[in-house]
């Protein structure tokens, strides 16, 4: 079996060579994250030109999409976790079976989200706001964007399988295509260009639907041209009891981890939405800046799972351990850069938010300062939990850690501060942003335990 490149030589572990490898895998993923952040930012900028209520409505309605994203992201993480190690063994049959398992589950869940968004949008919007006008615009958005969910769920599983075998450049190209379509269609249907109807919030949804459909079609084209990692209907019917048990054992905690994390963030937004619509509008802009500030962090986190997973699948444990420390080192640098970037973007974010109220602008300034340090906590935890630990199949730790941190600490504290103590909105936001740092003692302890240094593949 052909082995991937070695990072050990007569002088020990070659840090510089490993860092080059880490960066070469990270860069295409970082490019994808930049594209994703750019799509989000252009949506916000376009909607800000329409009006604050429209921007707030899409921001709140997007929480439904974000919940699905967390499930799909968890499913993709599970695919990467197993497929990266089987790629280390060059077992493409196992990769196909794992992909098929993920496709079955992802399609079912995406379909359920579609039914909820299309059939019951008003009920969903009542979770996030009491404002009838904002809820109405958000419901119009959900009725259309819900049709994109199944395309998205299938595409993300396939892209995760491609990433696990280091085909990250192809994934970047596919994301670029989706990005171009999204920007063009959003502009056309938000503002009514070229004779199209001026649809506002619903225009964002239609642009997203068309972009996701284009991405799905491109995935099918890539599959036809690919020699090994395919997207086939027959994969839905592949059966292997051993791999299914492994997938459930390893994937379920990863999926629950991301759902727990994502749902908590939805509730964070809901709490702010019930306190002050200006805070939600400001938070929409903050998320745009924060998305750009964390692109390197999330890119490194994804690359960590791929590179370390490949090494662990070949049972190169010393290289995986040394490599993990290098990823943590690079992540600290990325977190510092992201925090500084967020602070430097404050004047630009304020100038671009011309239609926000003076109160929303005041919130925006404070939120950006808080977010600048929050990025460091996010960066380290992402690389550790979703990268290092999951590379070796340790997905339970993240699930338990995030459940305790967010559902026993952060959310009860937010409810107490917001609705019992009735603290000012920015104090509520500040305490919400302490959750990542509360995890650190347990995260570093688990890292030092080396329980994640495992080969999770098997003969079957």
C-alpha cells in the first residue's frame, strides 16, 4: 500500500515540512470559508440597503437554516472522521459505504427541515420574534429557501467525502461556482434587476435555492469524472453492519455535538431577538465580520481532522501527535490575527451600516470589541474538538463538553441575566460570549491525555 509522505527524518519531526503540508490542505478550505463569508456579507449588505427590518427578518429566519447546517456539518464531520482514516488505508470501498450511510441519513433530515420550513414558516418565526412585520418577511424567506435543503444535504456529504481524500481544491471550485450564482441571483431578485420582481427577503431565498441547485448539479458532474469518490444513487443501498455500527458509534456524538452547539446559538439569537430588534440587526453585521475573522481558524480545524486522520489510519501515531501540536500552534496565530482583524474592521462595519439606527450602531461597536477576543476561544476549541479529537474518533468529548458548557452554564445564565435580573442587552451578550473560555480546562486536559491517538479503522 502506498504511504503518504513521512514527516520523520534522522533529525526527528520535520516541523517546517509538516506546516507546509498543513497549510497546503488548509488553504483551499480557507478559500471556501472566505467564499461562504463573502456570500453572507453581501446578503447582509444588500438587505441593509432594503431596510433594517428585512435584514433582521432574514437573520432570524436563517436560524432554521443554521440548525440544519449544524446537523449537516456534524454529518460531514462524521464522514471525514471515518473516510480520512480509511483513505490512509486506501480502502475506497469503505469510503463508499460510509458515504452511503451519511447520504441516507442526511437526505431524510434535510427533507424534514424542508417540510417544516415550507409548511410551517410562521410557527418557526414565532420562536424568534414577536414583531409581526419581521415574522412575516422571515416566513416568506423560509417558504422558498426550504426547497434548497435536500440539495444542500446531499452536496455537503459528497463534499465531505472529497475533502477526506484531500480533494479540497475541487470542493473550492464547487463553492466558487455556488458563490457566483448566489451573488448574481440575490442581486437580481432582491432589487428586481433585468425585469425580475423586486422580492426583498424572498429574493435572498430564491437566490440561495438556485445557487444550491447549481452546486448539486456540479457535484454530479464531478462525480461522473471522478475515478474513486462518486455520488451515486446505488450508494444509498450499500449495506455493511460493521461500518454502520462504527458510523453510529462515532457519528452520533459528532452530530449531536454540532446540533447541541448550533441549537444553543439559535437560542442565543432568540434571546437577543426578544430583548431588542436593534441588537439582532447589529448582531447580523457582527456575524459578517466574525465570519471573516474566523476563516483561518475553521480552515485549520477542518484540515486538522483530514491530515491527522490520514496519519492515524496508517498508525503513524508519533507523527500524528507531533502534528497536532503544530496545528494548535498555527491556530493560536490564526486566532490572534482574526481578533485583530475584527477590531480593525470596526470603522468599516460602522460606515457600511448606514441604515441601522443609532442604538444598533452603539450595540455594533461593543459587540465587535467582545467578538475580537471571543475568536481566540473559538479558534482553539474548534481545532481541538472538531479537528484533533475527531481525527482519532473521540467525538463523545465534544458532545459532553458543549452540552455542559452551553446548556447548563451559558443558556441558563443568559436567561437569568436577560429575563430575571434584566441586565442591559450588552451585558447579556458579554456573558453569552464567555462560553468558549469555560471549556478550556477540560479541552486541554483531554488533549494531554492522548486518548484521541487511535486507529478507528478495521477489517470487515
